[in-house]
């Protein structure tokens, strides 16, 4: 049953156009916050409806196409919806809606400047993500990949201070440098070798390149797609944490880094081909580089007292799970890689939403400052616990299934060292994530001086409040006044933490969607 009974070709065009129309509406209503935010929510909901309406077509075996615009001979801007792109588009569009709800509460409570520009850039960025998801060839993917970088730069530098400008420079410089100096030559080389850039089931390179050339081309893709944050091209991501928390959530869960790992996965499946990559052995060096990224980033996360920095290094580690699954290239590894895009997105956006809620309600940014806050913000820290357990991969949370499939895929390829890396990484996840809610729920609340949020102070809607501290210190056991973030933030946190649970009990729709991808050559029309 179709949600919108429209031709799939029209649905593709609508998915690309709706965010741009929404950006124009946001600009038009910029002086009227309520109308501006209504336009944001309406645009996000409309996009989700359109993307969801494409899903039955793909599940039935169709691969709808639209807009074949030739730039020069052999280079076309064209779109085709296949299972991997369908998954990414569903993740991006659904989480954009939730992120928009969260942003309204966060941006208002913190009196953030330039909110109209903020929402406009979000809309343009999501249009770029949809373009990446539905790209029919490498040329189209590259154009939208670069547009995504440029449209998110103003979001990273949103605060406008020296730290934001520095973080933005690193973000822009590294992502543009890797894409122009590595990814673009890889695309040009692919065209020279294969005579086409179309994403093709089984790949387009088999029988055309051999030996070191395969390794060299794969290296250009792995490191040229800087958004995947494989070490050593990872340090843009922690530096981008100067952005407001809704931007951090967008970077880590909705679009940017997911565009990176999605691109690597799609290139493996449709450009190299799983059979060719497995048979060539070219991926082996990069498998261990990605495995090293998993462990090193986890170790670095343990050293970070800043909560968002800790979560940023956690993301770097988790992204390499997806890269590992793509490079191992067995059926179950590829399945786990695709599934981890969705599972990690739900868990990590929950953690970032909670980090922003803590800042909004308590003006705390450091792990060392969170002692006892779980009793003041029980909803937020309960959600943080759910998100953390999903990232770790423990039941009953969705992250279990993707990690299970990744480990199974690694064993199928006899990469037992990678299975050990997955296990060690999960233990490190426990070490740097679970102490946060434990400290918050069972630690001692700070005294009045330290709990007040510092000399800057906060409004009643964004601070613990002196009354809560007095209540805590006046009785034994302490009585505390519940003080959570604004309702819009809590609604978004509730949705994403619930999604972590539902993905454990109902992973089958995502599994069935990914089962249609050509992870074994020949099963895609």
C-alpha cells in the first residue's frame, strides 16, 4: 500500500525539491519564529512522507529512476532508488523531522542567534543528503557530496566566535581537500578504466584493473571520502563540536558522517563489486586501518572530559564499524554495515540530544560535572542510558543486531582479529559511556556554588534552579526538584530512545530492505 499514490519518478523529484522549497519558505517567514518553525516541521514531515512512499516500490523489486540531465558525454546528473539509498534516505528524512522538533526547543531556550539561517542550511543540507542517497552514478554523488559540505559549514560556524571559526576552517579545509585531491581523482580514474560511472550491481571494475592498481584506487576512495572519518582524516569531526548540539546531532546521525560511510558502502557494492573486492584481497590493508580506527578512537574517547568530544570520538570509532563491514565485503558483513547506519544513527542522536538537554537545563558540558544530575534530570539520563546501551550493542537495544551481523561477516571471511576488535571495542564502549549515567544517578549532587552553572547564570527554563540545590542540601536523603530541558527537546529524546528499543524488537523491515541489495552478485534487477 502506497502512502502517496504518485508515480515513483515524481516522488523522487519531490524528495529533491521539497527541502529547497522549504528553505525558501523558512527564509520568507524568517521574521516570524512560529511560522518559520512551522515551515520547518511541515517541510520535514512532507519529505518523510514522500520518502516513505518510495519504500514499497523498492521493496517490490522496482528501481525507479528520474532526471537524466547530461552535462557532457558520459557525465549525467541522474537518480535511481535502490535498497541502500532507500535506507539512507529513510534514516535522514525521519531523523531530520525529529531533529527539527529538538532544534525548536534548544534554539529558543538558549537564545541562539541567526536561527533563520540555521533552519535554511539544515534544509539545503538534507536536500544534499537525499541527492547522495538517490544518486545513480558517481558524478551525481560527488556533486551532492560537495554541496553537503558547503551547506553545513555555516552550521558548524553558527556561534560566530573564534572557536567556531577555527572549527569551521578545519571542517571545510579537510573535507574539501580530501574530496578534491583524492575522491575526484578516484572518480576520474574509475571513468578512465571502466568507461562509465554508473552504479551497477556486481561492480564495473572486475577484469579491468589488477593488483596494486586496485589497492591504489581503493585508497583514494577510503581516504578521499573524508566524511567517513577513517584515521588519519578524522580530526575535522571533534573540531566541529563547537557547533550547537542540534548541528552535532545532524553531523553524527542524520546526514554528514552517514553520507560518508554510505558512500563507501555503495562504492564497494556498485563500483568494485563484493566478489571482485573479496577475490582481489585489495581491501586487507584498509580493513586493519579501519580496525585500528575503531580501537584508537575508543581509547581517545575515554580520555575526554568534554561530553560532546567523548561522543565525537565514539562516532569516529562506530563509523569504522560500517567501513569494516563494507571492506570485508561478505554478505553478512555488508548487511551488518548497512544495518549499523540505522542502528548507530538512532543511538548516537539520542546521546547528542541528551548532551544538549544537559547543557540547556544545567549548563554542564563536562563528564566530571554530571555527578548527581540524574536525580534532577531522570528522563534525560534514562534516555542517555538507552542510547549508550544501543551503541554498546546490548539487548534489548537495536545496536545488537548490526554488531552481530558484522561479527558474523568477519568470521565468514576468516577475519578473526576483526571479531576480536569488535569485542574489545564493545568493552571500551562500556568503559567510556556507562560511567556517565552511573555517575549521574548515583553520584553526589554538587553544592549550591558549583550547581548554579557558573558566573554566567541561566534563566529559569535552562538551569537547575537555586531551589533545587537548597532542597538537596537541606535534607538527608536529599530532596531534589526535577528540572528537565524544554518539552520539545524531551519529545525528540523520547522518540529516538524509543526507536533504539523498537529497532531491537522489529528489525525485520530494515533487514528485508537490505536483503534486496546486491550483496551477492545477481540479486538486483
